[in-house]
């Protein structure tokens, strides 16, 4: 017999918000008069990082920052109808050590009838990959799901939504033990009219243990990267003062420690080799991230994606930030792009008529194209290609992992065309 559905009373705002919320490293507080200008400066500094995911990123103005400041003040006024606000409870994330703004967090929508709230956040690029979003989310979830009489906000459910290709955002609810509640295919539009999936994660008050989560987040983690640079700091525009001050935990070689993203990308572009890599993405291939990571490692000039613009970036391990990525609608568009630049289009697949890649001389200006895992290259790509090569195999399987094949082919190209 099915258990009766639980009954809950509609949510009412708490008498006090108990702000700010503090963690070991962070302060979450509402905006106050004078915050608009430094917030606007922080967003402008992080535009290349934010505009990929946030529709307001490219068009953010100082007036919008001032409106955000005003909304924050309104959200704390008892007479305000909180659920009707565009952003019911906006909060800034401050780095406790320096008191600088490194992002924002808060409740972006409230459903009073179901006692549920949606959280949203962004973090400055120089503070990514060190658990800022996870730490601030855990603190806010604990406050949201704690009953009013115990100093919390009295919600029954908190949820997070993110674009399917934004794997960094998706890692936060996963680390927090939230359940994936929904996956809406191609229902979300990213900046540039890019169509993407929308993924929802949620957690109920009965499932959340704030004390246990704090203990989990405080467990020692293996050291990654380097800590703050001892003074005196090295000089040069390519150095990022924030990384010098707080340490560099990114997955970069020692040569690029403490460098800005822009400086690393420019240096890689200057040293890049004259070959490109393309992947057909007709079935939302999960291997594209691995291909991008290999392209970065072997010095490819760019990565090209043919077909769907949406792809899982998790396997790229953030290397997609350092490699130029182009999108083409179909095989014909890719072929035309290559023709205009005198780049030889080379299909890589084990098909009738293909040549062993180790028996041919690969052109220096080359576009290596890889197909989907399983079906391989489409007939359109094979017809458009000026050469079709394959990796010689001896085993029983017809194909190997697309990421492995791509990395092997790139390595063979570099073996034929040694770097100066």
C-alpha cells in the first residue's frame, strides 16, 4: 500500500535572515550601499569566463549592478513580497582573508506553496577549482533547510539547475550529495543562441545533514598546484596578482604557474602547430572532452566541432579554456573552411579504401577529423575528405575509443612534423 503523501504548510519568510553566513574561508552577505561599483568591476574582469553561461554577462552595466544592490536591500525589508522579486535573496561571496568580492550566491526563486527554493551562483575564474561554490552552497543549503525555530529559513527543498555542458556547475550538487531530479533535453538556451540541456538537482530537509557535510568538506585534500608565491613577486603583465596572493591550483605546467588565462592562451597560440582537430558530434559524443584535452597537449591550433554545439566538457579538464574551438553546421561547412585556408581535410576511420596512418606522409597543414564512438565518420565527411586514414589494429574489435584514437593520431602527426 502506498504511503500517504506528506502535507506541508506554505513557506513564510523568517523573522531574521541571520546574515552574514560565514565559513572557514568565505563570507556570504547581502549587498549594501557602495557595493555596486566593486561588483561591476569583478564581473567585468570575469566576462570571458561568465559570458559563456550567463545571458546577462556580455550586457552587464553599472546600472544593472546598482539595481542588483537595490534588490538586495529590498529583499531584507519585512514588507517586501519576497517570492515576487526577480532575485529574492542575492548575496555576495567574499574571500574572508582580503574581503574582496569573488562571486555571488543566493536564492534566485522561491515557491512558497511547496516550500522550495532555487540557488544560483558564480565564482571568479581565479578562484575556481578550489571548492568555493561547493563550500558556499553547503552553508546556504544548511541555513535554508534548517527550521525557522532553529534559526534557519524553513524550506523543505533546495534545488540547483545548470546547463548540461557546464560540468563545473554540475560538479557542485554532485559533491554535495544532491539527487539528480531531471534532465530536460535541449530546453535551455545559452548566450549566442546555443541550445543545451537543463539539469536539475535537489535535496530535501529530511536528507540533509549540515554537520556531516561540514565535516566532509573539512577533510584534508591532496595538495594540487602551488600555494601563494613568496614575496617579492615576479614582475610581468602575464602574472595574475590574485594567483600570486592565493596560490595556483590549476592543472597547468610549471611554466604557466601564476599566469593569467589570457597570457597562457596567447602563448599557446603563438607556439601552436599547423594542424587542427575536428570531431563529428551528431549523437552528443561523450569523448569530445578527451579529444580537446589531447589537442591541447599536442599543440593543435584549434578544435572544430561538426554538428551539435552542446558537448560534455568534463573530460576536457578545463583545457577548453586554452584552445580555440570552432563550430560548423555540417561536413560541407568544415570542408569550405579548410579550402579557404589551404588545409587538407583528413578523415580518420577504419573504412574500406582507407590507408594506414603509419604508411602515409601526413600534410603539415592538416585537419584530422574523427567520428562518433561506434558509428565512426559519416559518409558526408568521408566524401569531403581529401585523405582517409586508419589506425592499424590487430584485435577482435572493429574500433577503439574515439579519445584514444584521436590522441594516437595527433601523436603520429607530431612524430612526422617535429617541433622546432
